[in-house]
């Protein structure tokens, strides 16, 4: 080799080193992403947002450290919200129009949020509630999640016909949980278990220097309100708080305690600055807590009113320039998180996925809450119509809104700027607004109808999660029947 060749080789080696260093720097610059989402918790169920009873010190402190999206909307119920979150589009376009009866299953044609993040080097984990299908093809391990630690169906111990259900006899305390292809019998309270498993998994991933996406969609504070007495007894006897409300508040306080432990770990590990933490305060509007405080809104979960869909979303990411203690009143929604994370991580979306995603990236207002945020319309629809009657329920339990007005059930119009509690129907006073919103809704409905893929779905005769549990541990409907028969085969 000539001296010239040696110099060229050395230069190429140095250049390659610089390129690889640049790649490594780019990878290390990608933020870890954590999305925490409780269940059935309303806008008014946090002390920092006005609740006079509950104690939520971790969320209160987090509110001061991050940006509050105060006009953020989700879906009116559980599965629909999760579907929109996972896809960046309205839940009906994924075929999800209910929470049971096979209508909770997210279309297999949907490209999911974790699948998108995996294309840019993320490892992904879910800890809590999936609720988008329990049959094998629909479970999270088939939809982009590397680590899975969940319960089945819509709630721990929930039982419904067909595919939506959980392990038999399950409860929030010492539940059997589905982890990476098999059930594990646990000891402890469900929320503690989900957070502990998530923290352990994140610790492993941060040690390996691989960016992670931890999705922690909790089943609390969804009914049944089963929680250790130590979590709620201090609420008993407080103004307006009965035992049911005390348990509900205790479940939220327990979430807050665990969330505080998670944030402390990020600090201890030295990764809090470049970890994007999203606290999406609920999957839908409020439930039990609305009787105590509902932040001035009307109604709650399962309705198209503001109380059914508006929830707080708080984002913290110091390294990404998200300002602390700020607020944005831009009209935003769960379907915006997919394109937001795609932009932040540099994911390149195919034409097909771009056509799927109808949300809007929030990056501009995350960096500058006062940035120009053009108006838009959002559709809220409860769904849940009887089988085969979608067209009849087109205007039932629905609303379409922009930043000022909301048109409910095609017959009620509310001006949210002066009437956020939706108390005065002004439909006769704004015919031009009504015409514009109706036109937008009609266009949306025409797009939705061809995508309602679950309306004629037929589920398995035996719930798949129960079948898997019985296969692993024994038992089942046949054994239960045998126990009711005497040795001669006659019924007892």
C-alpha cells in the first residue's frame, strides 16, 4: 500500500467514524416517550384544576413543569378513544363503534402508533388496558408492542359475550395479567403492578441506550371500584363524598402516587430532560367525580357534550423546548398525538399512512403555546347503536364542534366562548354556523360509512382470554358443568 493509499484509507476511516458518530448522536437525541392515561377520570378530578377534595400532588407539580392543553378532546368512551390514539384518526374509521360485541376491535388495516415508532428505532411497551380486541390478531403483541402487560377486555374481571372479556374471576387486587403470550398470577393492586412493571422495563431499556415508548393506559378509576381501603378511607365523610366516590377518589390518588414515583425515577436515572412525558388525564369525560366537581361542564362519559370529551392533557419535555407552567387553548385532540410523535421522532410516513392520519401535529404549540393555530372541526359520536342501525343513529348522541361552537344532535347549538356549560341553545341565532357545521358533518359521515368494518362481525363462542387462561391453568365451562353433576351424570 502506497503512502497515498494509507492517507486515503485513514481519511475514509475518519469520515466513517464521523458519520457513525452523527448517527449515534441522532439516535441518542430521540426522546424517550411515556404516555400515561387513566380511565374514566374527568377534567375536574384533579386538585390543580379546581377539585376541592382530591389530593393529586404529583400531577399538580407536573402541571407547573409542563404545558397544559386545556381544550383537548378525546372520545366519549373507552375503546373508541384508544383506537383514535393508536391511529391518528377518528375511531369509526378503524371500525370501532362500541366497547363490546366485536365492535371494539381495531381494524387490522390500521397502522398503529407503536408500529410507526418502531420504524425509527423505538422499543415499545404497553402496561394496563388495551381494549381493542382480545382475539390473537388484534392483541397488542400483534399491533406493534414488544412488551405486553395487560388485562383483557374493557376492565379487570369484565365479562361479555364474544371476544371482549378478561380472565375468569379476576379482580383489581391480585389479578391474573397477560404478559408476552401467557398469564401471570400476581400479588398486589393493579395500578401499582402496572407502574412497577413499566418502570422496571424502562430501566432495562434506558440502560441499553435504546429509545423507548412506554404506554401506560390504566384501568383505574373505571368500575368496579375495587381498591385497598388504605387508599380511600381518608375521603369518607368529606363533603359530598359517599363510599363509592371515596373509592373513586382513592383510585385516582393512587395513580397520582405512582405517577410521582415514575417521575422521580426519570430524575434519578438522569433522563428526565429528554423524556417526553404526556399525561393524558383520561380516555373520556368524567364519571363518579362529576357529582363533586365537573369544571363547569355539562354531562360526562358517554355523551357528546363537553363533559363527555374534554379532558386535560399535560406535556413535559424540557430538552424539546416545551415551556413550563404554560397553557394552550388551541382546539386539540387525541388523534393529534400520532402525527405529533411522528414529527418529533422524524418518522417517514408512507402515502397510505399519511392518508390514514387526520390529526394535526401539535409541535408548533408545544414549542410556542401562542403560535397561530388555525381553527378546525372535531366530531364526537358515542356510537353504540343497535346492530345494523348505524344510519338511523347518524345524529343520535353526536356533536361537531369548532373552537367556538358545538352542534349537538343536529338540533342544539352552543356558543362555548360565553356558555362553556352548554346551557343555552342558540341554534336559531346562527343559521350560517349551523349550515357550515352540518355540511362538515355530512362529509365526515360519508367518509365513515364504508369503514364500519365491525358492524356484522361475529365473535368466537368462547371468550379468547378465558380460553387461554383455562388452557394454561385448567378449568373452563365444561369442568364447571361436571362439578354440578353427580357421579351418575344427573344434575344436582
